[in-house]
C-alpha cells in the first residue's frame, strides 16, 4: 500500500495500473482513449507545470480512471494555460494522488506485470480499499469467485 496526498477529485478510482514515461503531454495522456479505465502513473518527476488547454485534448473527455504523480505543480506557467492540472482533474472527476515514488512503482509494474489498484481519498482510506483492488476477473477474462479479504488489524 502506498500513501500520498490527494491531487484531484475526491472519491475512489479502480483499474489496471500502468505507467507513461513522457516528460510532457500529460493532458494528452489523460484524454487518450487507449488509457480508458486505467490508472496512469507518470514517471516524470513534476507534472502540471504548464497547465491545461482545450487545444491539447485527444478526445471529448478524460479517459483515465485515476492518475498518479510524483509531484504536482501548484501553478500553471504557460501563456496557453486555461487552468491548473488540479482544477482540470477536479472538474472532470478524476481521482489523483501525488507524493508517490513513481519510479519505484514503475519498477514494480515492470517486474511484477499487470496489477490492479485503487486510489481512495477521504473516507475510502481503510482496509476495504485493499480488498476492492483484488481482481474480479482472472487474466483469461473469467469471473473469479468472490473471496473473503482477510486483512491484518493494522495496515
């Protein structure tokens, strides 16, 4: 379990955790249909520094289920910026987390393969969030039987 700070909308996001190594283009990643339903981890250390612009979208709306960054820029510093990344994430109901060691997470994804994850903010920060990350489908697409999730008393 990784802990960070909320960087987008409040709530919970579930999906396959993937990574993107781009140094720019985070808004294009958020709206790229190939990332539909996935939690995208950006490996670039700072995301959001040039803000967001309506001209940089790849589809009508964001496609990602969630967003993970190392450091979120608190300001937008570009003449084209129409707002900050955080404002965009909140307005589009995308749950995001910052202050995560995204390089370590990327190494884990590369060595361990496909992983499902949950990003939870607010009241969602408890043991059951770990249970909800358990895959409901096996890798061949068959529905798994529901299993009880046994967690230690302290996490």
